[in-house]
C-alpha cells in the first residue's frame, strides 16, 4: 500500500508500482482507488500496489465498483518515484492525473491535486514537457 | 437559414427524451457501459481523458446569434466556460457531466440544434464551404444540398450501422474550401455546358492511418439525382465495405481494393437498378429548401469605403487584418470577415463563452444575424458592410478575436491531442502554440505568405496533417512524444497527401524543424508570389530533407 518509495531487493518482484484508475460514471471525472477501496479525485490519495496479488485484488474491487455503476473502465497504471514522490510513468496518465498541460486552470491541477512533480514543472513554463 | 418544421422539431425532441431515458437506465445500472456506448455515441457523447466530451453538430457550419449565445450559455452553465470548434464544423464541450447531458441536448433543441450523428458508424454531420452563400466566386450555395443530405441521412434505417463512419462535404465554388477530396463523398457543385446545376462526385477520400485523396466517380451528376446517387454509393459500401477490420472499414479501403473502375461500375449499376421513388429531388422541394438559405436583403453600397481607407493608412494592424481576414462578398460593398480563433500562443479553435457572446452580438449588429464556422477552426461573419469593418474589427479586437492571420503560418489547425483526447499519442496544441509564437502574425508571417500547418496528435488525423502544406503527426516512441513532419499536402482542389520528410523530431526540437522547413522555402522560392505549396511542388523534397537532416536542426533519431 501507499508509502514512501523504497529501494527494491534484487529478489523482489519486478512489478512496477501500480495504481488503479477509472472515470466516474456520473460525470466522467478521473478517479483513483484509495486505501479503503473507494475512489478519490486526488492522485495523492490513490493506493499504491507493489505486487501482483494486491493489484489483482484491487482491480477485482474496481470491477465490482464498475458493476455497481460507480465508475467506468477501471485499469491499472504504472507509477514510479521521482524526487521522492509517486508520479504516473506515462505522459498520458500524468495528464489524466493533472489536467490539460495548456490550461493550468482546468482539471485537478487547478485544485492542487496534480502529482507533485507535475505541479512543480507546471510553474516554469506553460509548454512544459512533463 | 434553415428553420425546423414540425417534423424536425418532433424528431429532435423525441431523441432528447429517448436519450434522457437511456442515461437514466445507465445510471441505474439497467444498461451496462457496453450497451450504453452506442447510444451515447449516436448522441455525440464520448468519454475522453479527463471527462465526458459532447460534440454538438453545427450543420454545414451555419449558425445564427441565438444559437451561438445558447452555445455560450451551455458552456457557462454545464461546462467550464468555453468550447472548442473542430475541423468538422462541430463544437465540443470538454467537461460535461453525464447526468447533465439530456438537459444540454434539450437546451440545444430549443434553438434547433442537436448532437445527433456526430459520432458512430453512420453518416456524420455534413460539412460545407464556410464562405457558402457569400463567396464572390460561388457557383451555387452548397448549404441547401447539405441540408437535403442531412434530412435524408438522419436516423436513416439502412445507413445507421455502416461498416464505419461516413463523411460528406459539399463545396459551392471553384476553389475548394471544404476539403471535399478528403471525405468519403465529396460533392463539388458545377454547371454543365447547358448551364444546368449538378455535382462532380468524388468518393473514397479520407485521412487517418491510410490517407487517400478522393477519386472522381462522376464528372456531372444532375441536381435531381443527388440523393439517389449517394444512396447507391452508400448501398455498395454498406454491402461490400469490410467489417472484419475496423482499420480497413472505410470506403477508401474498399475503393483501393476494388479499384476506381470496379467501384464506379458497382455504384452506377446500383444507381440504375435501384428504385428512385422518393429519392429523386423534385424541383419544388429543392426550391423550398433553397428559400431557407436566401441571402438577406443587402442594399447596394459603394465598392470602396473612405472610412476603411483612412483607417488602413494609419493602423498597420488593421491593414494586416483587412489583407488576411477579409474576403470579397458577392454583393458589392460587403465583405466576409474571419474572426480568428488562433490568437498568437492560444489554443486553436477554443472560444470562451464571453467571446461567443461577443461574436453573436456582432452577427446581430453587422452580419444579418448570420455566422459560419470553418473547418479551419475560425468563425466567419459573412455579411459585413465595408463601411462597418472598422467597428467590427474594434469589437473583435476587444475580445481577442482580431488576430490578422487567416491563411498564414499561425492559422494552424490542431486537434485536441493528448491534452484532452483518449486516443491521442502526443500533444498537438502546445506545438501549435509554440509555432504560432515563433512566427507570429506580423512582418515575418506576412513575408512567409499563405501557409497551412496542420497538426494531429495521433494517426487518426483529426488535425488533417496529411493535407497540411506542412503536416505534423504526434506519435509516442518508447514513452516519449515524437513528431513526424510531412510536406506538400493540400486539401484544396489540387488535393494531395503530404510526403514524410524522414525520421521524427522530439517535442523540444519539432518547432525548430518547422522553422528550418520555412526558411528553406524562403531561400528556394522564386519570389514572394510563389507560395510554399508551389515551391514544394516545383523543387520537391530534396532541399527540405537536406536542410532538416544534414544541418543544425537535426533529427533526434
């Protein structure tokens, strides 16, 4: 589960840290599965899974949530540690977790919910390469 | 412009009620997402990166001020205060909630608008030349034919489950402003030797991952046969088009595999064999629809305005605006004005609710209450008296819509790209912003002259990059954005697909690469009168390739 990124033992599973995401059915807003199995709009509150078993169980919970008409299309995203903070590995997911890079007043970044490194980069220039 | 009759109003209203029920059943769990998806798509509702996206049809790009004000009101009330005008003359809202969409559709219906068939495997919103009804060189207004096609294709029982989407465009003048050869069916209005109106018919154009320029299947199709012939094309496509592979399902692939003669024979055979009852257009019906699009009464005016001349003499920015954003009108003393949605460094095609209101007011005050949306993502005031031009310009300037760059290097088409789109592989808007900042709208851009840059954030090519004089395609390679450049594409009557320069460029270097291309053109051209496309067609790829890959700009690969 969520915690500070740590050095991996060489024998430990090679699984990339993961988080479960989806879009909320009622309004389409991007959400992340939290430690209680619920959903949060804030990437920072997303639960981090470091092994296949936990990730699989989380995905199963998410699929049940989809069946219960709470979210649409849940899937796991890869996350990694940069400068001591978890961030989505793929640019697509970084943008989903933050908002459009060309409108910092829109999306999660407008409410201080963007992954930390993205927020830091965004203050430099408007056309930042994430 | 066209006004709904009782049938139209009842049909659109019934669709709103139907969708309200579908949304309720989805939210309650009665419908799964898989079951609901085709319903929401047929009503223009997508699920994108950040939220739902609603694509509203603006049939053949024509609006009045009441409709634009409604679009502004919806942006404020249900979205985030802005909308995005697209390359298909639609408007997209990027943040609507699912639960609000039935109300949004009801609001649209109240001003005779809808989002029907803006998605799905059906005949999409029919597009037209954005100078329709006003261009000085127009043969005939394309909008009555587009409206006839809209009525015929809306909820057409036979063509609602096509192998893939199907796009039709109609152009009314000798200069193709509607990119008809990039459509599944492109209709060019022509007159035959006797002066009778008809259409040259192109089939199988399309962009996406396998781009083709449309092929001419009929030199002259009589006006009355418009629907019967389109029906024959659709029937052949519906039967023969591939359904086994989504990426090979468009009619362009059928044409490619069958060959032009094969497809033409099949269409002509179907046209001859089919029963035209109810499809042959009676003269009275054509006249009835045409009457809706009759030009507003425009009293004759002087061809030259002293007021405009005086302002041009003392205001260089205004003079630039007149040069690039003002086109001749068919009535003397009037002009067609392009309000640029491409402010330098801005998001191509985005308009705030306040800007929409301002343009609606201008249409009401100065343009006989009419507006057009161009596939190049700008707004058009089609009937402006020349004497009113300074006043219109000042009001556009007050809301940031007077950038004097229509048709120039900074008038860039760009799809939403990875900033919004779930299909995108790279961002396109920031590339457009940086190019626009690099070249601006002043002396440098004017020295470069007419140049169309088009940017897509994935191979689906919503940004029409294949037909850009300079096309940019954003891709993802090993987790990084990379941009492929094509040169020599064109979406006009000399349509061509751009050629790839070579290896792609990184997000950081692609703007330098575009600058290298432009500088190479400047050194290669015979003079300012030779536009980029002409130079490219004369000298070919070699000097551009050499400049891009052998000199400092350098590819990253």
